[in-house]
C-alpha cells in the first residue's frame, strides 16, 4: 500500500462487516455460503491506509488484514454479527456492510452430531435479523450506510428497492452473470447506486481496486 492519508477519512470511524456467517445445524454441520471476505478486508486495509479508524466484524474467513490499526472482531453466526454491530453502531460514522449474512438459521440446532439414520431429513429454519435494515432504522443524521447486494437480474431496479427499504445511502451491486465477479474470485465487477439516483458501473477489477473505487465514490458522494 502506498500511503494515501486523506482529510475525508482521517478521524472517521468506519464499521465493516465481512465474510459469510455459519448457522449451526449440529456441532459439525452448518448453513453457510461461499463468501471469501476479500472485499471487506480490502476495504478495511484501504480505509486504514487513508487514515480512517476501522472496526472489522468478520465471519469465518482465511483473510488477514495488513494494517495493525484495524480492529478485528471475529464472529460465527448472523446473531453474533448483529449483536456486535449493535454494540459498536452508535460510535460509527460510516457503516459498510459487505458480509454475506445467512438469511435463515435452524430453529433447533442439535446438541450432538445428527446420525445418518434416515433417508430424508427436514431442518426447520427461521429468519435471521436484518443487520442492514436495523442500522438504517437506527441511524443518526451524520451516519452513512453502504450496503451490498448480489443480484441475478434487474440490477438497478432491485438495487433501488433495497436502497429505499434499508434506508442506505449507497448500494454496491454485482451479479453472478458477470464472469470473474461475485463469490470466491480475486476480482469483481460492480455498479454503485446512491440515494440521489446516481448509477455508475465499473469495469472488472481486482478487489483491492474495487475497494478503492468504493471509497473514492463515497468521498465524492459527501463532497
């Protein structure tokens, strides 16, 4: 990283969620997804590089931050992530929610490993808390919210609905239809929609470059 200390970021407190969540079915199995956490960690490092203060709340990943100033809080489940966000939200200036939080969790996770004793197995699921929506409903005037959405179709239309519903300032959108984008890749192709109805699409880039684009857009949004 080449140091890019910037007055916009200096002294601001950023909260970032990253990675997947794992929702226990039993002690050895879980419901999860393929999120790597790479974008959230890239954002955390780039914000620290620009002089911002970062609280990174991350689900299970193999990623590491490069800046010692980034405070990391490791969680596993959506409920743990929600509680951590609630604890730190009041002292946050900008929330960036990159985590791929599981929408549902098992109602009654088993205490012991479930044995393979029957042909079919049903697991009853319940909704997880909506972290982004809670932050939107509990924000103060100075706080800014950046959400993320992975869509399979109607990118701008679905993004606009999410932007309004979650009371966010910006939504970073991508689609599984773009090669080299979405989960597991070192690259991503994003679009950004903000609450002024500005919509910008970027080329396929490394996730480090994507993080830089998102933060440059946020700085422009505020100016």
